[in-house]
């Protein structure tokens, strides 16, 4: 009969109305600035640079290989290589970036940089409250550097995998070094 | 009881008595007008916030709760915002008509409140042809809508205005026809008389309100549906269907003129709701004899608020209709049913049978066309669609 | 005296609106001015204690006829102002002269007639109840005729304004035989 | 009511003249129709004025006449505008002086 669907709809909205006062399932709004949903592990916002140890600049994993800058579809990453080298976690001497800038006004948070990075150096962050009155939204190397602990905290699964892989490589390199004591070690 | 019941009447008399004798009628009128504007202005502000809160609750969210305690100062903030917004008039607009349209919409709507009886002895003007006045005043808003749509020189505005006018004209017919049985029953066009005709009780407990008769119930339902369409309420708010027409005839309005349209729309809803209360729900009468100690205006306010809540509830529930569905619904469903209802009302009053027999026969006389029309009227969508390539 | 002031206050704008309705260039403006003039007349009826007629005038003229006129203007694109062509008919001067003559004759007759300067009886009212009773007793035949006339006019207007192109019929066979539709590619 | 009857009748005559002039002098058929409506209204005003100033207050003839006249005006407007729309469809114009097919 005509009107039955309307009545059923009215009943449903009525249930919503009175349920919203006691049933949390019928009042699903999160009042943002005061309440925040816990971020999903796989969420990604802007990129950041991972460093090991305590000193952000010394422990930076980035080797200034510029793969990310080349792959970035928006061309928002600007890297200048430093002439000085420093040993990486395997003891190999690697380049390091003198300048590592990301223009956040251009970055579209696609995460391609994080995927192509062979050194697990660039990862995607969880922060999203980025609004600022500064019209120039270029983030410097110092702004981008965040510790491995932070990485572990926001992406526990991925960080564990990365740490395990790096530890395995380190062990392998260690074993190689011990097995073949080269002249360089002397 | 009597003092509380007549508190506004005696207050008005006392205040008007302060003036010198020749100025008294004028002052009394001004007091009436000021009272009406104050009450329904506040009512408008309250309804906007409550509507948004109730809609929110019905859609699993909070609604506005930021400004003031529980967001109660939201209408104030909205008003300030509307007032200080820039008033933009399109370059090619017809400036005079563009300016006059919001006024032409809002002023007649205020006039409509003059004849409504809000309580015992509480109507600003007691007109012999009160309900005719109400509908005559209401018909002025159509021209205002046309002025708004045409003067904006914008195709969305014009289309929205044409839709609004087609809708208002179509739904005015069932609106008036649904009210006619009440006039037949009361034998008067004067609204206080209609309320008086609904006093007393049947079988000792059921109030003699029109809504408690078969034709009254049907008329009430038809009246509410037509009233929702008349005041552009959801699900009949397609003159300003933002998904297709931006904002209909309001597209080129901003700032305070837009607020005036908004006010006019809500006041129209209030007026027609007040009329529904008067015609079908016994006006200011208490639902039971032992509840008579509550003031009459309190009962009116309670019934009025309940109907407003119903409108909000329906708005939260139903999606917007399509234009052809809307007009079909008016002409092919509401108008025939309203005519049948007229006949049923005549049967109810002229058939000297016992109450139960009359009830059953009248209800059957109404239910049969309802079911039949509901079966045959599947709307214009009854033609099944065939997809040749995308099966 | 206040009565006369009220009459002037209503009559002057009504006449002005009527003149505007007949002279303005854009048809929509004319229609709106005509609506205002009709509303002014309704006020005059109210001032003459004919409540019911006044509201009926408002309901029918402002609510229905003005809207009809506006619709007709928009449907016929009669509102397009053509440059270079006058809004007035070629013999407008003659028409105006005839109108003025007519007005002069009427006014002369009215002003010269002594019996028309009388004042109104103090009380007169057309109560709705009495109007209703008269409509149902003495004027029942005209009422029926009006009903028939209105129905006839309604049907006639629809028939006249209806498009007479044949309706495009939906392919009936496809609806009747669902197999045929499914056999289509 | 201390306005003399002649005021109303004069005003009505003025309105009639305006409507007549418009109906005769304008080219648009719609305006001709508006002019006719104005003339009709002028006549209605006469009826109401005569009823109000008439000797028999109880006789509602004037009021009744106006009510019927309003109803007929509604019918007239509907049919007239339908005719105008039909003519527009046929001739693509509503200017009365252009509808001259029968002119030799």
C-alpha cells in the first residue's frame, strides 16, 4: 500500500533520533579538535626522512641518490648532494644530502618517493594538521628528519620489517668482514 | 486559571489603557503586531537551530553545538553573519524588482498571522472571512517568487521560480480543498468560530476535534502534505534543489535579502502550521476536560511545536521528489482524494446513522480510493526501463 | 475625513499602477504593475466594507490571473523588447483620443448628476454567511452556470493551448515481449 | 463613509479609460488582455460602490454580481491566454497588428 515505505522510513529516523541519546552506534560523529580517531597504520600524509641514532643530521639514512626526486610526479623534491661522505649502517661510505627540500604546496602525498627509496630513508608520515600562515610551504632537511623510533611508532609493521632486513644485512656484512679480513681493515 | 489563560490579553489591555483614549485602538494594534513579531521572530530563530539539531540527531550526528551552550546562540551568529555579508546584486539584474522581491515575500506572510487564534480571545483581527484572507494573502507569495526568479536574469533562478510557482499553484488546490470540509462542519469562515465548533467531547472523553473523524484525519493528512509543498519544505523543496538548480530563485541573493527569503519561508511554514492546528487539531482547546487548567495559548504552542517537529522529522526522512512526480502527485492523487473527502464529509454530516456505522462507512469510503489510487498511481516511473546494452 | 484620505491613499497608487501597466516597455513589468493595480482595487473593496469580494479579488486576480499572465508572457517570449519597433500600435493616437473622449463623457455625466454626491449609509456589510445562503438559494442557477462555464473554460483552455503534434509513442512491442529485448545485441 | 459616491465612480471611469486606452493603443495581445481585465475591474468597482451606497443594505446583488464577474474573469483570462499561446505557436508573434492574414 502507498505510504508504507514512508512510515518505515519515519520509524528508522525516529530510532536514530532517540538512539542518538544513549546508543553510541547511532551517534557516530567524532568532534574533531577535541576528539581524534586513532590514525590507521596504513594512513599516509606527507613524506619524512628517517634517521638512526640520536643526531638527526648525522644519522640521516638518505644518501642523496635523487631517485625520489626523479620519480616524484609533482617534482616537489629538491636535493643537492654534499661532497663529504659518511659511513652508513653497513660501514660503506655514502653521500649525504646538503639540501633536501620538499615543497608541501606541491606535494600530493602519493607516496611514490617512499616506495622507490632503496635505503628506507623516506617514509610517509601521519601528521595532518599542517595549516600555517606561512605562504612558503617548503620543508627543509631539518624539518623533515624524524627518528626511527617515531617511524616504529606510527608504522609498527613496516618498521619491524625494515629493521629486520637492515639487521640481517648488517649481520651478513659483519660475517663477510670477519671471514675475509681484507687489507683495508688493517 | 483564568488569569494565566488571559495573561497576554489583559497585559495588552492594560498597556493600551495607558495611552490617551483616541490613541488606544492604534496602540492596541501596535501591541498586537509587536507581540506577534516578537513571538514568531523568536520562534524562527529557535526553529532554525532546533531543526538543525534534530536533523543532526536523526542522521547520527550532533548538529551545531559550538556557539554558546549546546549551540543555542547559533541563530544569533547566523544573523550577524547574514547582516554583515556583502549584498551582491547581479549586473544585469532588474534592480528594483530584485530589491522588492524579498519584501513582497515576507510582508504578506506576516499578515497571515493576523487572523490565527493563538488562544482564547487571542487573535489580532477577527475577520468574518478569516480563512479566505489567509489564502488570499498566501497567494501573493507566488508573485514574489516570480519577481525574485525573473529579476535575477539567471536561468537557474528563472527555472527555480517557475518550478516554485507551478508547485505552489498545484498544491494550493488540495490545500484549500482539504480545508473545505472543516468550513462545512463549522459553517463559518472565521477561524475563532472554527475553533469554537470543535469544543466539547464525544463519548465523554474524545475531544470533538476534526482530526478525530475519518474525513478530518484524511483532510489533516492531505492538508499537511499540501502545506509542506506550499512552504517549499522537504520532500517538496525542489524549487531550490541545489543538486540541479544551485539554489533556485535564491541563487542571486546574498546577505540580508537571502535571510529575508529564509525568514519568509519559515514564517509561511509557521502560518500554515498554525492554520492546520486551528482547522484540525481544535486550535487552542485542551485535549481533555481535566487538562483545562493549562492556558489555552500553551495548548496551541504544544500542538504547533508537535507539528513543526513532524515537518522536521519528515524532512529528515524523505528524499526530494522529481518535478513531474511532484505535479502528478498533486493532480492525480491529492486532488481526487480531497474531492472524495469532501463527499465523505457530506455523508458524515447528513447521514443520521449511529456513530460507529458512520465511522466505518466513512473510513471505508476513504480507504477504498486511497488504496485504489495508491495501486494505480505508481507515479511516472511505472513504465519499466529497459537497458538494451547494459543489462 | 479619514475615509477620504484612505480613499485617496489607495486610489492614487492604484491609478498610477494601472497607467504603468499600460505604458511600460517590458511586458513583465506591465504584468506586475497590473497585479499591483488589482491588489489596490481589492483594498478599495475592503474599504467599501465588501470583505469577501476583496479577498476573492486578491485570491483570483493576484494569485491566479497575474500568474497566468506572467506565464503567458514567458511562454510567448513576448517580453523581448525589439529595438526600433514601437510598443504602440500605429493608430495609438486615435485610440488614446477615443479613450480620453470616453473618459471625458463619463466624467461629465458623473459630475453633473446631482444624485451621485450622496454619502453612504452608515452601516452595510456582506456577511459571509449571508453570501453563502444567497448563493445557495437565490443565485443557485447562476452559480451552477458559473461552475459549468469554469469547467468548460478549463477544458477549452487546455485543448487550445495543447500542442497538436502527435505524441511520440514508445515502442510497444519491446515492452510486450521481453525476449525480443534480450535478444538484441 | 463620508466619501461621496461620485469619487468612486470617477475613479472607476478613470480606470476604465486607462484600460481602454491600453487595450486600444498597445500592440501586444497580452497587454490588450490586461487592459480588458482593468476595464472589467473598473466595472466591478462600480457594482461594489453602488451596493455600498445603495438604499437597500441587505440586498447583496452588487456583491453577487462582482463575485460572478470575478469568476468569469478568471475563465476569460485562462481562455484568452490559451488563445494567445496558440496564436504564438502558429505565427511566432503576439503583436496584434501583425496578425493580418485576412488583410487584402
